[in-house]
């Protein structure tokens, strides 16, 4: 276009000027037609983009409506069971058992048999009783030191020796007292006896303590009656320091 304008400014003749103006007008028409085509293509591109967005939005809306429709029809097809009222729940009837009443004619009835009481159960020494199932199970565990005693007697001896050491008082520094208790724990009552007899010569308090240890020694030898007799004598002695323990030993031996 600039070349045409430059050429027109160089004083062409009339025919050349008209020809050049026609050419210029044609070129302007072509340029305008190109711009019109570009505008039309841009409008078509915007229309396609708007149509695509509208289509996607419509599809999403249809999917949401379809999901709600499926849930609605599923709820209609499978309704939840009604909750029963508590007043409508049947309560099972509890039948009362009626015990038969005793007959009023007591003269013709025979008297009920009286159960026989076990005779001499408390008088049987513990060492002479047969072993229970529990004692048979415990025998290899607790009767290794006292082979001839049952587990109940072994536990009683251990309990009495523990009580003796716990409340030893002034005797804890005495050699004969400590050695005698150790021999009794080791299952050697014959070795403990000379020490116990030696304690009787050391004063009144040692004499009373020696009687207590002698009862435990007799118990370890399986002489239940002699041991119980010593413990019962201690129980009857007012103010004896081993009175409560002796009472417990007597009760255990009478079971």
C-alpha cells in the first residue's frame, strides 16, 4: 500500500491513477474480507467453548440427579423395619414352682433318717491321715525335708518357725535358739533337741521358750499328740509370750 501511495505522489496520469485506485480498493476489500473471516472464526471458537462448558455442566447435573434418584428408589424398595413399641413386646410369663406341702397326717409317716456324724475325725493325728489329691501333688514340692509328714503339717511347722523368728525378742542373740530353729527348718529335730534342753538351764524366760520349741520339735517328729499337749499347756499359761501362736497351732492340729 505504501508503494501505491508513493507512486500516486509521483504525478501519474489519469488512467494510471484510476488503475492504481482500483487496485488499492481491491486490496482494501481483500484485507477487510480477511478481517471479517478472522472475526467469524473467533466467534465460532467462543461459541464452541461456551457449548462445551454448557454440555459439561449439564452432564454433571444429570449425574447428581441420577444419584439422588437411585438413592430415593432404593429407600422405597427397601424400607427400614419399624421400631416396635415397648408396650407391644411380649413379656414371657414366669411360672412359679409350687413346692408340695407336707402331708398333715404325720402319724403314718416314718421319721427322716438322721445323717451319721463322722466319728473321731478330729482325734486322728495329721500324720496318720491319708493324703488328699492336693497333698499328693504337693508332696515332691514341700515334703522333701519332712518325708514322713503331710503337706499341712509341713506348712504348719514353717508357719510356727516364722512366727518364732518374727517375735524372737532377746532370744535372737542366743546361739542355742538360732541353731535350734535352723535345725528344725532343715528337718533335724533330733539335733535341735539337745540345744532346746540346754536353753531350759538359762533362766525362766529361756525355759518357757524351750517348751515352745520342744512342741515344734515333737511336731516335726510326727508326734502330734505330744506336741498338741505342750501347745495346750502354753495356751493355759497366762501371760506366756507364745500363747496366741500356741492357740493357733492347737486349732490347726484339731482340723
